[in-house]
């Protein structure tokens, strides 16, 4: 059964490093190279990931919280989850990411890694899902929240991201 694909658009500082990371994470190379963008399109997980060089030197762009394909310039990094339905898939991704030189952090039911631009990806075993999927959460809280007049702890992580992940 075909499901609607999650669309993510990322601006990256170094396209070559980003492609290496996403090739390892997703287990497949790009499906299209265009003049100013590189596209990974997969059926499992149902995903269209577009990366392009970031032309703004000061502001970061991260995916919208709904993964609608829109990007927003907020200076915040995104938190994304690749939810898989077999534990061996977590292991395969972990091995591929380590071979690509990516540092990993162990999490409940999976691993966590940052892409070259600081976006955090959780790869989580979720036995109750029918097939692998990608979940896009809200951008991570700014490090300078107190400087912006916000109280510490006001910008909490999205639900389920305090160890178990949103794959639930």
C-alpha cells in the first residue's frame, strides 16, 4: 500500500557531506541531481528529501514541523525520527552511519545522530508500526532562550522525545 510521502526540504552548508550522511541514514543514494538541489525519493520510508546549498551564511534553515516540504529560516535545527519496524534496521543504519564517520548516541530502542548541519535524527525501533516512516518534530529549542526573555524549560522537547522518541 502506498502512503503519502513526507516532504522535507533542507538547506545545507556542504552538499557532499550531507549526501554522505543521508546515503548512510536512508540506505540509498540520491534519486536526482539537479543544478541546485539533490533529491532522495524513497518508498520505504515514504519520503522525499530535497537538499540544496544554503546561500544565507548567517541563518540556518530547517524543515517545517509538519514536514510539508516548506523550510523556514529560524536559526533552529530540526529534530526528525526514522521509525523502523525491525530491530535489525536500527543496527544496519548504525553501522552505515559509523562507516560514514558519524558519531552516534544510544537511545531507548535506537540511536541518535546529527547530520552535518546539526539537525538531530533518531532512528527508533517501533514494533507496532506497519512499515518504516519519518516523523518531523518541531525545531529544537534555541540555545539562547534565556537571552530572548524565555524562561528555562519553557521550550520543551516535543512529546515523546525525552528518551523514547515519537515513534511510540
